[in-house]
């Protein structure tokens, strides 16, 4: 086995799929003996309690009166270089092209004598949204060119990156993952009874309530389902569309059938009370919530968007329909929820697929292979067979 590495990780530390994946990856790498240094403006919310081999370095932003806007990017780059030199880091793994990969590039120049390497993971909106802006395209292209390795969380994101930026740089496909020790079906009948009675079904949606998530479609799907079978809708999360969705629910007379749970830390516990996860997004580079649901044995009904079809096996672990086709999504939900035998098959397929194809052991080993490759070290790491 190759020597343990010293790795700096930078991500958005607040709620969001990229921050979750980056933090969980760092924790798993630390368990395997690597030394992990998180370099962010605040402690990642999933980092939790003290853990061996994990260190946190806060980025402090200058408030010099000449600056109209605090120069966070420059402060981050400077902190990356400082930590790299002081801790003798082997590499920086940054999540998101802008600004993190650019900051890593600057840090690498400042710490050039250290042989510092950089790995960039593309998560979605850094390409699907930011790369649509002509003023940022050259910056993102530079970030990719100057990275020693680039990964993306779906084949669809790789395709879109190549098309939007007209690049041929190699990009490693490295799917998101869930920790099987955390995401599994929980016994939560008492919690479930707080929301439904008897045979009522629970439909759930979890997101940051941005327009791209099409939460209005979630409400429309639920309205159609609830006309045909007894059900409740649980909405988890907060965001800019929350007030609009609350108004929509009131105007449709659904307020007694919908519960707002706000932000939740123990997502696996919450998901375990659901019967179906709804994910009708307009854009979704991967769809981490669908994977979290799958690992808890909950089928997803969603849209044919981005990387969702790579995750949700249509007709096996869930159903997919064209974006905006709420009638078809509602039909899929009703037919699945009314067929207990088929639902049991879907549930089993969800658990098998999550454990075999998206488990933490396999994806962590894939990242380790990439790290050692850019370091020029023969690691001889074999990908484990997950069960």
C-alpha cells in the first residue's frame, strides 16, 4: 500500500450536495489514514465532532477599507498556499471550478517549490449555470486546464462540460456516494405516525427550493396523487421559492395535507418514513437526494434531466418522465403505491443498486487512485466489491 497522503479539501461548507460529498469524502479518507485539511470560510456542516486525522483551517477575509468588496477569492488562495507549505500538503482537492479551482491554481503558483498537485471536482452548477456566462467561460476553462486531474459526478456533466467549454481535457467519471453506515432503512414507525394515519402514503421532496428544482411541480404531482389515494406530502429544506410554494399550497386547499419540515441534519431518518421521493428537477447534475433515498429503500419518481437517468433505473428503482410532465409522474406514483408486490421489488432493487454501485468504499478508492496517479505513485489500489 502506498504511503498516506496529506490532502487539502476546499468546498462550500454550507448546505448543498457538493459540500456534503466533499465533507463525507474527507472523513472517509481520514479513516483510511490520510491526513485531511479542510480549508474553508466556516466549518463544513457535516464535519461534526472531532475526528482523527482531520484539521480545519479558517479563511479570514481582509476588511481593508480600500476594498469595496471583501476579496474572498484572494484570501482563500493565500490560505491554501499557507496551509500547503506549513503542512507539506501533497495535493489540494477542490470542489467547484469557480472560485475554488482558480484559487488552487494561484496557491499552486505561490507554493511551486512544494510540488503541490490539484484535483478539481465539477459538481454541476459550476458548469450548467456559470459556464453559460460568457464572462466566466475562459476562467472555468483555465481552471480545468491547470488542474492535474478533473473529475465530474456524471457522464451527462462531462458531456455538457465538453460542449459548453469546447475542451478535450481528460475528465474522470466519479459518481457521488453515500456512507452505507449512515444511509440505510431506519425503523421509524413512531415518527411516521406523527404525519399519517393507517394506510396513508408519504410523498417527500428535499431540496434548496430554487426554481431549477421545480417544487411547484412537486405540489402538482402530489395534488393529482392525493385525488386517487390517501397521502401526505413532506417538504424538507428551505430556499427562495419557499414562500411561493406555501402560497400555491394554500390556494389549492392542500394545507392540511402538506408538512414543512425545514432543514434537517439527520436526513436518513427523515427519508426512511417516505414511500416515494419526488425529484422533478429541470437540471440535476447527479441528484444526490435520489441516491440517499435509494440507500434507504425509497424509490424516486423524477425527470429525465442531467445525471438522474444514470442514477435512477427506470422501471427498477423508480420512474422517470419528461421535465414538466406532472401527469405521467403522478400516474407512476399511484401505480407503484397501489401495487405492494411491485413496490417491494423496487425497494429491494434500490437497496442493491445503492450498495453495489454507489457505495462509499468503492468511490473513495476511485478518488485515491486519482490522487496517487497525479502524484506519480504506484498505489496498487483495487476497487472493492460492495455488497
